[in-house]
């Protein structure tokens, strides 16, 4: 099966979620984590912040992604850490 074969097989997953999944998976480190901000994803994919948020929700709901909230030392929000599931078989 191809590198993205699992995500291609998901017919009910919207194309926005597939694009964001490929973006995140391409940017993961060897342990499967990455932490781009929503603005960065939106800018790089030329889609809106709302579309990125909906895609992340779709991916989390379907089990392709886990999200961990991160905070700065002063308590303000930082970018989320994403754990990309590479093998869903």
C-alpha cells in the first residue's frame, strides 16, 4: 500500500482533512509528533483557519490524529502537539 494509502481509502473523510493529514505527516519527527500552529498550516495550504480547525477535528474524531494542548511558562496557549497515527491497520 502507498505511503498515504490508509487516508486515501477513507471515503467519508473530507478532502480538507486528507490535505491536513498529509501536511502533518510530512512534518512529523521519527516519533510521529509535530507542532505547527493553525495559522502556519492555513498559510502553507492556502486554506482558512476555520477549515484547518474542522480538518483537525475530523482527523481526531476518526483516529488519525491525537492532540495535546501545550502552554507557555506564563500560562498562555502555545501551538498544540499532534501525534500522527501512521499505521491504522
